[in-house]
């Protein structure tokens, strides 16, 4: 009589152990997206959407798309958009994700140049308050240091939930204010031997406010935006002994001239993300009230130390405090299709979005206006990465972007004083028209600086084939 009971107990123990082993060696089934609205045919690869919970009741939303090639061995790539306060789902749906949103805000089309063709990509909405990420206490004030720690904790949580990917090569990538997010995160990740970090790539990144501001004035002049009178005044009042300071110059005449530059670049109706592209929605004001909602079209990154900029930011915070609802839309950007799609209740259900999450918007005004910018440049983080002599680092820029222009990032990479391996030269890729110049590249020991010809701020959107070629060569360690 006791034998069957003992046998039953053994069966129960084995079932429990088997369940534990399986759960410890596989992705969370509850997060798997089994049906995604908007697609004519569901994908052949697996993808997951859910939350990575970190410190103090913070829940970061992720969307993880497995590689279409060989997910068991292909690299895992983290992607972060910038802002600060903008959603990485913009990168998924409009840049290099496997499905791209169409203008109707309902339909998705497969992307032939998706980065998950050769890698599994983790799109993380960070910090909390961005997209579908939320905090139990609804406090969305944060800063660079807290964000880098929470992004690190989110990565740790991701690999706890997906242990089968923990040995795969890991690359950290991002765009725009990701120029701050990625190297400050990498500084933490490189200290953790359990994370198989292999490299970082930053596109059109904010690497140094000073170099970005100073170079933008040159960029604007040599692209025909300023005119000879203003350029002469800038040279006269902002430059001494062959060196120009447009960043924090206290000469009143210089400040007045820089204000003119700021107005031309940012307020005249030009598309700061792509000088040669039209402005989506037409030329509008930087701030407007639409149906009782305050709409801000200013991410606050240009001329960070400029006196007029500081007054402008104080005004924005004051305006936001007296409006019940404030929306932040990057200038000349149409986020309506993505917003319509992601706020569709069927899509939210398919993606397992928490009822505590806010409506999805491309950028969070609350996060942006209350964000503490602690790093004015990230030289220390890059030098720490490069001193390890084992990480592959890529800094790339679309060459007609004015938000984070190529010249400032080129100056930044040069300022790291690394050994030159390959002098600046054109790089080539194949498209429908045959072999083409993709841009220019200069390679150092463990870092490369690369431009993408004719592309703006969102390189994979403007030049998808060139961007995919660049990405492939980066993660495969091939020559550019």
C-alpha cells in the first residue's frame, strides 16, 4: 500500500523538477505575442512583450524580437531611442524593426532590412514614464545615473527571464540621447562578467554638448543657412586666436549672433532631423495649445548652455505646470500612425500592456521636462570601454542631421586620441542600382566613426539598406 503512495510522491517531485528546469531554461510563455494585429501573416520568428521590473516599483516595458536567422547563437542587441523621454518602439515601428507601421495607423508591413534578420533585438522603453513603462508611485523625475542603473537592472532581469540567451554575444545600441544612455550603461555592464558584452554602437548620438553646439554653427554656415553677415559677426565676436566658442561665450555680441543661429536652425521651419527633408505637418510653432492640450515641439538638446535656451526651458516648465495635459512631439515628425496603432485596445492586449500604463506617446513631456542631465560629455565612459581593448565600438551619423550633427561626433571620436588603423575613406554597399557609396569611415584600434551619406537623424528610416549593411558589418566584425 505504501509503494503506490511513494511512487506517486516521486512522480510529483519529478514533475515539479521538470517544470522548474523547463521554466529556468525558456522564455516566459505569458509574454509571448501569439497574434499581432495589423499583419496579413503572423511572423515565423517568436517575439515577446511584457515588463522588466526594477528597483522601487518601476516597470520597464520591453518588446523582444528573436532573430530570423539562428536565435540560439545570433547576438542579442539592446536598442534605446533618445529624447530624453522618447520611446524605443519608434525605433521598432519606423526604423529597423521587423514590422513597420503604415500611414493608416492600422497596418504593419514586413521590413526587408530589419535588424532581427541577423540578431535578436530587445527594444526597451526607458526610463519609466516613457511609452508603456510606468512606476507604481507615478514619480517620473529621473536623471542620467538613475537611468543607467535601471537599464542595467532591466538587462539583468531580461536574462533572468530569458536564460537561454545569456551566453549569446551582447551589443548595446542606441540613437540620439542614446549617446548618453549607451556609454553610461556600458560602463556598468562591462563590470559584470555574467553579461557577454561585445560592443556598443551609437547613431547620431549626443556625445558632447560643447562639441555638438560648436560644430552645429559650422554645419549651418557651410550648408548655406547663415549668410555672410552673420558668419562675419560670429567670427568677430565668438572667436579668439583661431578658436571659436559658440557654446558658453559670455560676450553679449556673440550671444546675440548665436541666438540668430538658433532661430534659423530651430525656429525657421527647417527639419532639424534632416535638413533636406520636408517638415511633416508643415511649419508650425514650437509651442501651441491644441484642444486644451499643451503641445511642445522641442526636446531641449540644442545650445544647452545658451542663455536664451535656459530662459526658454524655464518658460516651458511654467507652461506645462498650468496645463492639465502636455504632449511632447519632436519637430517635423509624424507620430500619429504609431500612436493610433499602439493605443488600439486590441494591440495593447496583444502586447500584454498593463492597465496602469499611460496612453502611448512618442515622447514623454513629464520625463523630458523633469530630467536631470548629469553628463555634459561621455569621454570618460568611452575611454574606459576602449582601455579594455576587447569591445567593438561604432559611432555613426547621418550627415544631414542638425540635432546631433556628424561633425560634432567626428570631433568627439578624434578627441579620444586612439591609434588610427584605416584613414578616412568612402565605404560601399550594394543596392538595387549596384555598388554605392554609403558614406565615409575612419577606423581606429577599437572604434570607428562612420557617416551615412544623405541620411538624417534616423539613419535606418532614411537609408535602410545602407544602415543594415553597416549594422551587419558591425556585429559580424567585418571591415566597413
